[in-house]
């Protein structure tokens, strides 16, 4: 049981390039989330999904896109990278509250560090 | 608009001392208040959590105190150890109808000196 895995661990992009950050979970969680964490700051929600085929915007969605074709995968797409997108990106997953019992928490991946130059 | 405010931003405590981190929230629709611990280069991991119908929860050396009327909650780390040196985030969760979204505080960097 690997939990939440993210690839790549680190990436340098040039301004205007695009890339996809991968996220996979093997816990059969319905809910998945993407956050960004800027240096010395808390985590801000970018997008989330409550199940395959269902996604919604979080607090800071501009410049990003997501898709959820399977329960396991929740990729985050950056179309035109900008220096403001330099950050550490975390993917997380959780059970729905009613199904979680004592397991109600979001489980986080190890993060992807992105530098846009 | 920041919905969860956390203080202090950093604190230094001697080994064996008590670390106290405070958070305040605005939205009364939050239904669950977790604390996460994050080590450098790692993702956040759940440390302890509380529901708003409970005033205190203790797990080992970690205690959450919750004041619903004041919309405040705090984390106490008793007998702080060097291994507790990490960044701590409070969070507040919207219910299932809102996707179980978490709103995080800004984080507190704790350094425990031996």
C-alpha cells in the first residue's frame, strides 16, 4: 500500500512551458485534492474532486486544470507556466466523511517542487 | 480572505518545555479541526484532530483545546522533544456537501532546543 504518490519530485520549467503533475492513490479514496505551498506559507487548495468525472475549483485555480478519469489518478495540468507558479505542490486524498468513521483525514503525498524560470 | 489565522509564525522552546500554537476561525460551518505536522521535504501528516462538540482532546503529549464560542482552538505540545521540531498547521474542514475541503492556517515553525 503506497498511499499517495506524486511524480516528478522536482522540475524546472521555462516560462510558457506546460507540464502535468501526476498523482495516484491506492487507498480507493473518493476525494482527491491539489494544494500549493509557497515558502513559509500554508497550503492553498487549487482543485478538488469528489469522484471520477467530478472536479471543482478551490481557492487558487487560475492557471491550472485537472481531470479525474479514474478513482486512482488526479493529474494537475499547468498550461502556460509563470514564475508565480513556482511552489511545492501536494496531492491529497480522503474518504467521504460518512464512510470514514475514524479515518477522516486527508492523506498527503510527498510533494512536487516546481521552479519556473 | 483568510479564514483560519494561526499564531505564532515561529517559536523556540527548550527540551521538556511546552509549545502552544493558537488558531482562530471565522466560518461556523467548519465541522472538523485537524492539526498537521510537516517535516522538511515531506508532505503534511495528521497529528491530532477534534470535532467542535468536544472541548479538549489529548493524545500522548499532544492536546487540542477547543473554544467554540470564541471560535478558537490551540495545540499544546507537552514535554517538547527535539524530534518535535517541525512546522505545524491547523486546519478547518467544510462538511461533505462542500467536498470535505480543508482551509489551512499559515503554519508555525517549532524548534525544540536540546
